[in-house]
């Protein structure tokens, strides 16, 4: 298939009567093919983002949510429209907010390109969701223009870690108050 861009203009005689057309035609097949490749590439990228198992979102430098993928909305139990334009800080529990804001403010101020941080979010239903997120800065002309995050729900892992920590404390307290001497040996019978 060949694509042409044609421009036509009327040709007039000395009295202003139209006596014909003058036109220029240019082959734009390569441009059309390039546009189609870009469209297909954008479509593939959109499909990847929309169907990713991880949460993907973007904020401006002060934390306003500019983009979220469907997984982020689903995990956080909100509609897209309820999140876009909101400050991400509003989704952090009040007791965790100062440390989270300090962490990301430092990333922006120091222009640290990539970070990993685990933090709690308040889901739309009021539950707490822990996420581990990698955040990358977008910098243009030495100015931070956005923060892009890829995050994963780590709530179950955090619950298991907390349970193990509680069990360890309980076990240590039993050992501390035990009237009997307790000795641990490894498989080679070393103390």
C-alpha cells in the first residue's frame, strides 16, 4: 500500500476564472509505516502496564498521583478516579506519614535516582496494605519532574514476619524466666 499526501489549489486566469488545478503529491508511505509501528508499540506497552501483576504509578515531585495501573487500584481498593490527583501522603497511616514523607523528600532533594522502601497504605476499605516499592526519579534539565514506582503487595509477608517476631519474643521470655538451664546445640553438638 502506498500513501500519498496531496495538496491542491485552483489555477485561475487573468479574470479570476478557475481554469484548472495545481497540485503537489508526496509519498508518505514510510511515515505512515513508522506511525503504525509506534501505535503498535504503544498498544503493547499499554497492555503490559494494564495487565502487570505489580502496581505501577507515577507522581509529580510533591506526591500528586498522576498515573496508576489497574493493579494498583485493585490492591489499594480504590477506583482510578478516587486516586488520581490525590497526594500519595493522604494514603499513608498518620503514624507512618512523617518517615515516609521524609524518605521520599530526601530522594527528590538529593536526586537519588532509585530507592526501595516498604511502607503501609490505607486501602479504600480501611485496611492496611503493606507494599514494597522501587521508586525511580525522572529528571529533566537537572530538575525532578516525576517519581515512578513499581510496587508489590507484601502484606502477607509482613504479617508472617510480625508473627515470627512475636513468637521469638515469647520464646525468649520463657527462656529468661525458666528455672531450668537451657542449652542449645547445633547438629554437630556445639553449644
